[in-house]
């Protein structure tokens, strides 16, 4: 029997925060007059960090520095690896992650300060390294837009990964950055099956609209790729070729992929979700995910964790590479123009006043 999912939410529970001493549990469901978890409302908390640029040391991630204007993500993708980071804020990686969000209004000022530092060497700043920089609350706070304005002002290259149509709001800034070879946008498309998206990524833009994002960005001269990620063995791996073909037709010039891994609290969240969303195929899906990670659902090994290993992972890799070559050809990687970086004189005078 399929259990009805909490409408508009990916995770269906709040897992224990590993830093907390106490937790709320339901031991006798029959004694409740109403469900323990009722309507989940979005709350936004403001944080003012002292720095915003994070150096990425992982050899598996193709980025040097990341900037995350938000913590938590209302998109509610149940598989999101960033869920575990929400526990550092005292929240759960489950429903808290997608309903108790943290915005960083001073991020643009901190980014400008980082660019003004004498030791800063122009490097690609990746937005959405943790959570989507164009999630719904960006419409109100506009922190991502202001970060793009800073990157344009300093002519510092920036990379974006998103699954939200709100990125089109900033097409004016993205066009200017593209004119200097300073920007690349990846649109994540996990599948083309809307039934899967509605359960897997409940508050995201539809797959049809994500293809339209690629079309409009490409038409504006903005380099655009597609991330087929994460590929979920037994659920979405069958549609890899369709995604790459559709994205290519929309204008994407390159593609990347990762295979699902379930680290930390995400393992419990995804396991709970998959038995509720796809009860008939849940065991097969979990078994195939584990086969890609040495028999475990979680995998922290560099060189293995993102692409997996074994027969299933190899078949996914071969299908992806063959499909990308077929539709996109063998194109060189996009090269950002790091030589365009320049500190504006006005900014220099402002920062000197603060010294």
C-alpha cells in the first residue's frame, strides 16, 4: 500500500541532529489524536557571517571556491547531500532543511572584501556549491543577483548550478558576464519524468521549464550545460540518453553527472521516502545504489563517491559518455577568462577608508 506523501515536501520526517542530546519520537501512533507532523511552514533566519568565500579542497568537485548565499533549500530534493550541513545550525537534515532557511544578506559585501584582499588571485567563484542560489526566497532577498553584480564589477569569473527558472531574471547580468567570458551556467535535470520530479524534487521548476531555461540562456549567448544528477540506479538511470538529447536540442554544449550517494542523515531520509514514494521498487533501488558504493548506501571515498564503482556504475558511465559524445561531440571544456579581473578604483578608495 502506497502511503500519501506530505504535500510539497521531499523529506517526510525530521531525523535526529547528531549534535543534539534530545529528540522527539512517536512510540505509540495509536495514541495520537492528530498527526505528529502537520503543515510545515517556511521560516527564514538571517545570518551575518564574517566571511563568505569557501575554499574547496575536494578532488572530486570541479570548483576552487564556493559562495553560498543561503543555507537550507526550499526545493526539497530528498537526495540532497547538503542536508547534513543543516545540523551544524542546530536543525534537522529532514523537514527543517527545506523549511527553516538561513539567508546571508551581507554576502555581497563580504565577496567584495575578499576580492579586495591583496592575496586574492582571480579564480572561479561557484554559486550553489551547497544549496541552490536561485531557490524561491532569492526572489525576495536578491542576494544572488547582488553577488553577480560584484563579480561583474570586478570581472571575476562565476559558475552557477541551478534548477530554478528564477535564473532568467538575471539574464541581463549574465549576458554582460558572458561578453567577457566570465560565466557558465549548469541546469540540473534529473529525469524527464514529471511523476518522478513531483515526488523527488517537489518545489522545483518542471523539467520542461528547465529545458526552456537552457534555450533562453543559450539564445542570449550564455554558455549553458546540463547536470544529469544525481543519477538514481533503478529509478532515473533509464532516462540518461533522453535528458542529454533534450538538453542538447535546447542548446546545452556540455553535460556532467553524478551517482546518488546517501551520506549521513540522507540515508535515513531517502530510505524512508523511497518506500513511501515507490514501494514496489524501493528494495531494488536501494540495492542498486549500494552496489555502486561497495555494498553501502553511503560513500565518502574520494575518487569513488561521485561516480561509484562496479558493474552498474560502469554501465551508467559508459551510457552517459556514449550519449554525450553522440549528441554533443567532443568539445573542449569551457575556459573562464581570469585575466579580466580588475579592482575598481571607487571600491579601492572605499576600503582604504575602513583600514
